[in-house]
């Protein structure tokens, strides 16, 4: 069966993302070392971040608020104003980091575009995602851009309906089991995991067991062969 619509994740699928968050976390933990060791600070940051997702959503701005909240919880009134300024600076650096494409992305996108329509499906802060896409130089390769607050089976169904394509003729590829694979499969599409070296704690999930429409690829450049195999 041919695939008519190929949906692709952005962060850590097309370009590096989590490596920059890792640098930001280490900077935060160094600031908080007088109040808590790094493992405790990480544990608190993850708990605060997970708690805040329902309020602030995904992205750097949400992460910056969670860093500030983590600092105030760990340090209390002893937190100096300079630490607040430093944390805000960490957040600004995250918003301004360069976009670094992963190996083989441009040639692979060109190969995929010969096979089906390409749609970018990403979540997070609208302005920041648009800025990164513009900086990547990849925008013209996509016939559609879908920036959502979260990736769910329903959001994929709406996307497929907008493009007038049935789910069984759609494929989704990304680095997250939780956000890219499971909701796409639930919506009736094909799904491929393209793993990245660093996985955000909130995106960790067990892969589906022996699902006929799921595959685990070694790298992004394997996508065209997978699409051909489906067809």
C-alpha cells in the first residue's frame, strides 16, 4: 500500500535539541550546588517540569519557569537575586542556540519528497519552533507545518483529515515513543522510531510489542527504504 503523507518530528529528529537542554541543566545544577547536590536538583527539576506541563506546555519558556520554580523550592529565601538573573540568562541562551541539522537530513528529505507529501509535526512554543524551522532552511521541503500543544491520536486524526488522506496511507517518524509513535499508531497510521542519543525523561516509554505498523530504524537516512517497504 503506498504512503501518501509522511509526517516528521523536528527536535532531535531533524536537528539537535536535547544537547542544548543538557547544557542548560548543568548550568542550573552548578548554580544550585550550594543548596542541593546535582542528583537532588535534577530530581526536583523533573518533578516540577512534569507538574508544570499542564499549565505551561512544552518548550524553553516552560522549562525556564520550571528552573526558576526549582531554584526557589530548593533555596527558599536564601536564593540570591543574581541567581534569578542567571537562570533567565540560561533560558535566553536556549532560545538563541544555533540549529544543527542531524546527518543526512537534507538528502533524506529530498528522497522522501519524491515519494509523498511531507508534513512537519512538532510541539512546543509556536514562536520558537517557527524560528528554528526558519533557521534550519528546511521549510520549503514541507507541504504543511503543524505545531501543536501536544501530539495525541486525535491531533493526528485531524491532521490526516485536513490533508484528505486515510490513516493507513500515512506514516509518522520521530525520536519519541510517547509522542511520535504511540499516538500515530493509535490514529491508524504507520510509525517509525528514529532514536536519538539523548531522550528527555518525559518522553520515555516502552515501544509497542510486535505491532505490524511499527518499526525501529537505526538512523534517519533509513526512512526512504522503510517507506518503500510499506508500499
